[in-house]
């Protein structure tokens, strides 16, 4: 029939990962033993107390009705308590928090609330593709990229931003895909830039709990209250498929996001929100509860094995301080070519080019496989390198 996509959908760049996904599926179908270090989806199980809460709340018929589109008050109050315990940031759960069906939809829907056609949206390069595509392009805005460079420790630098500002700016630390954490000066400088240029500051803090050694990630709201911050329970509690997160911050920004969401969804399932409230309340203070700590320690051990192994086979790689990603330069500088060769050895990695132009020359590993599998992957990659 020839149904044409809308212009905004036609503006989306080609999906680089589609061919790789197709090849992986084919290999698996043919019975190949593929080690997938490509996706940021935990292989570890959610804590038992979280599963128990989910099962208990799902059994209650009352928890199967529509939620408030802003999220249930009980969940928002737990988010507020967590922000206070974790960051010392006090917020009003009524006006400064909105529940999300995973933080991804919130990051995208925020742009629908605030970006007019053609308006500029500042997006880091490399970055989680949702900022440029799900947010800017699908809201008819124009992404304007600023580089995160290795020589700057992947810090955003104000000199690289538009002097007159933009409608929105996305920033994400601990960072996907580089694993970098933000220097306090970076956060201060970006907060100041956004206030001076009246740019909406949208801070993605999805990985704040996946940090190693003594590093603890801050909240942008410790630096400015003129911002909106996105949190996710996905990685912290290994519940990526349950779709639960929240946005917190400036009341006008929260209200804009709530307005859009009230027209396009009806909030996360009530039983998932109740599970999430219990998960957040398991924090006794700023420190991670045992169940989270155990999982973070496992990722820490795996990343040491992976980084050690990569260095041994000639890929010079630094230990990241956060996230379950390891970002490394590839010989030859062509990330797609390296990814294809790795795939021939039955190891899946993600080509850096899929995260933006500045990502070319790198690949991303996710330590979402057991240690033995990571060691095996390194042996296989030795042949590729
Ligand atoms: C940087 C970043 N932000 C946000 C998300 C979305 O997480 P969720 O929608 O599961 O909360 C992801 C998921 O991989 C991510 O990498």
C-alpha cells in the first residue's frame, strides 16, 4: 500500500545495531555458543525481597487498576525519602516527582513537553541514543552534539556548548557508554551554563548506584534546583523488564512531563510501584543496602577480569569507576569492523559508532555475563586482536 512514515520518523538515523542483532539471532538459531557482552541488561536476579514484594502486591486485585498518571502517592513518597537519604536532597513528592514507566520514556517525553519544532537540543556525543532520537528528533527538535573526549576524561566542557544556550541539554553521569563519572567542576559548570542561558538541564542518573571502590555518584540537584533528574530502578535492582523509574526536580519541569504523560500513558502498574517503594525503602541511609552492594561487587570483580584480560591481549583499557560498561579503543579505529570480527569469534560487543560520531574507534562491553564467560570471551578475542 505504500504507507509512508512521518517526516520525523524518516529523520531517525539508520539503526546500526539491527544488522548485528540479525546476525546474533541467526548464529544462535544455528546452535552457536554466543557470549553476549553487548547489552546493558543484568544477568543477575533481582533481590529476593523485591520479588516477594512484587508477587504479594500482584496478588492484590486492587493493584490492577489504573495508576495516577503522576504515579501513586505511596511510590512518590518513597522516592522522596530515598532522595533525602541518598543525596540529602529534600523534595516535595506532590510537586517535584513523577513516576515513570522506566526512565527512558521520561527522557523522551520531557522533550515533547518543552521542545518546539526546530529548537536545539544539546546532546553529548557519544551518548545513550534516546536523547538525540527519542527526545530531540521525535519532538521535531534539532540535536546539536557536544563531544565527550577521552583526553578530557569524557567530561562535558562548557566551551563546546552553544554560547547562547539551547532549549534542553541532556547530561548523563555515570556515563553510558564510556563508564566515566562526573568531576564536581563539570557539574557545577554545566549547572551554571544552563542557568545563565536558560537551558533546561536534564540529568540522567540511571547508573548512580553502580559505582566502584569508594566512589559515590552525586545528584545534579545538589548543584542546582533548576533541573530535572531521571532515576531508574532497572540496574540497581535488576528489574529492567518491570519498567519503573522516576523524575525529580524543578516543579514546572515535572508538571510539563506529567502533562504529556497524562495524554499518552496511565502510569506504571500499581503493583510494580509498590515493589519499587519497598526496594527504595531498603536503603537505611546514603549507603547501598546489602542486596545491592552484593551485586555491585560482582560487577566490580567482572570488570577487573575483563579490563585485565583486554590489556593482556593488547587493548589498552582503563578500569571504569562506574556502570557495568567498559569502553575501549579498537585497533584500526573502525568499531563496526571490529564488532563483526568479534562476532565471527562468537562474542557480541557494541560498536561505538552506534552512540555517535565521537564514539567511532571504540567498542563497549557490558559485564552482564558470569566471570567464566568473560574469561572465555577474552580468549576468543585474542584471535581477533
Ligand atoms: C544512560 C541510560 N539512561 C537511561 C536508561 C533507561 O533505563 P530504564 O528505562 O530501564 O529506566 C538506560 C538504559 O540502558 C541508560 O543506559
